[in-house]
C-alpha cells in the first residue's frame, strides 16, 4: 500500500490576501503545492488528499485536478486525488 499525502489547505490566506496555496510562484507558474506533489510522487506516494474550505473547493479542483489528471506514480499507476471540505 502506497502512502497518502495529506495537504492541509483550508486557510483563508487573510494575511497573504488570497489563496496562496494555488497562486503561481515558480518560474513556470508552479504553486507551492506543485512542488509538494512532485516530491511526494517521487517518494512513492500514490494518493493526495486535500483538506480545503467548501468555499474554495471549486477553485482547488480546477487548479489541481486538471493539472495532475495525467500524472502517474513511478509504478505506472495513476495518481489518486481526493478533496475533503472543512468549514
């Protein structure tokens, strides 16, 4: 059984002024979460679970699921995603 990466991303970003979790920051528009996913997949993780606010769910699904729907684990299995909401 492959490990699961739990991404705690339910913060409002009030000090930052927005959704820092999905704002582009890398040289090619990568997000902070992109770097975490890349490292997790290379380390053998097979599933990513995002904990987000219900209010941000659609934004996360759009930013994350489409970008990583084609990603496979080193063993060739597709990377799995799940979104859990927290109020």
